């Protein structure tokens, strides 16, 4: 039996999807279009943050 587990998703940040998207774009610009291992990890974290902040309709697109 499970106790105390929450099924709600807590946002990773208080930033809007647009703010996170701009950071993703900046990361790609800085990298010149090729992400190294560290940048790839940053990109994955940002995409998860964006998905948490984006409206349902934007995630389906």
C-alpha cells in the first residue's frame, strides 16, 4: 500500500514557457547548432521545464 504519494506535477520553475523557450534558443545559438554533452543535459532540463510550463495545446503541436 502506498502512502503520501502525490499525483500532481509541480512546475520546475515559475518561468513562462516563452521565457524557457528563449533560453533554449539562446543555447542553440551559443552552441553553433551542435550540443556537447554538458549542453545536451542543459537542453533536456530546459525542454522538461518548457513542457511543464507550456499550455496543453502547445505540447500537442
